[in-house]
C-alpha cells in the first residue's frame, strides 16, 4: 500500500506569505499610535494567516491518494469529503503529464482514464514516472490473477460436470 499527496512544493507560496505576514506584524506591532490599531493589526494578520496559509495547508492535507494491490482510492475535499475507488481489475489507461517545473522536481499529473467522462487525476504526485509504472504493473497482475481464477473456476465446473454425469 502506498499513500500519496500532491507535491509539497505547492506550499512554497503560502509559507512565504506566512513569513512575510509574521515579519510585517512583528515590525509594526507596538509602533502604531493607538492601542486599537495594534489590535487591528493583529486581527488583520490572523485573518491573512488563516486565508493565505492555513486554508492552503488544510486543502493539501485533505488530498490523498492510496494505491493498494486491488484498487486506487482518491480522497479529497475540505468541507465536503469525496472518496472514489477504482479497481485495477476493471482496466484503465494511465497517462503521465508533466510541465517543466514538475519535470525538474520529478513529479507530474497521472491521468487515469477508466471510460468515465473525465479522467481521474493524481495531481502533481512525487515520482510520477514510478507511480505510472506501478499502476501498469498492478493492473497487469490483477488481470493475470483474474485469468487464473477463471481457469480454476472453469476446471472446477468441468470436474463437477464430469462427476455429476456418472
């Protein structure tokens, strides 16, 4: 089982905003002429930290992809949680899409098309090439296992029919 999230690189700008807000608040706090202005500065800083850092962090934490030997599980959403599952035995197409920044970071978008209207997308996953290869291998091994099960069931049915006719 492998648990994946989008690349943590997307938290760069929110973290930079947190540092800038903290620095500006520390610089200006106490130097404003009225006490209420210092309180307003803290309230504005807290609102900006919530909006620019905490919400993106919570959004990143709530996007998870789990790959098991039987299925892929997509979990996402902040206020409304969504869970989607895709069985390897059903078969699907796996496409890797990378822009230049993702290519530098060895990440990418893995698109999984299972005949649905829109493909399921593992957005900006680390080691995207490895994820694509693993998904191909899991789908192939699942198909092989299903073929073996069908052969066993067919042989069992033949044997039952053979012994039942006597």
